[in-house]
């Protein structure tokens, strides 16, 4: 399964609301991908191949 790295600030800006890292991880895991790592600047997510719509930061934000 592919693991993609997203800029965390870009994702949070696209969501247009303040959200903690813990809540962000919780929400992402509810919609299927696995969060591998979250750092100050980036978030690494392991995706399933059946959800290519979430391969971009914009698609992930839309799914959230």
C-alpha cells in the first residue's frame, strides 16, 4: 500500500477550521487510511489503493 506525505499546514488550511493533531489522526483513521507518522510539519498516511481520490491533499481534505 502506498504511503504518502502531506504538508500538515496545507491540510489544516483546506479544512478551514482549527483542529488538533490528535483529532486529525482520529478523523483520518475513521475514513480508512492509516496514519503512519505525524510530525511538526508533515503527516505520513498509508492509503489503500481503492481510494485514489485521497492521494492528493485536496482529496484528503474533501474526504475529511
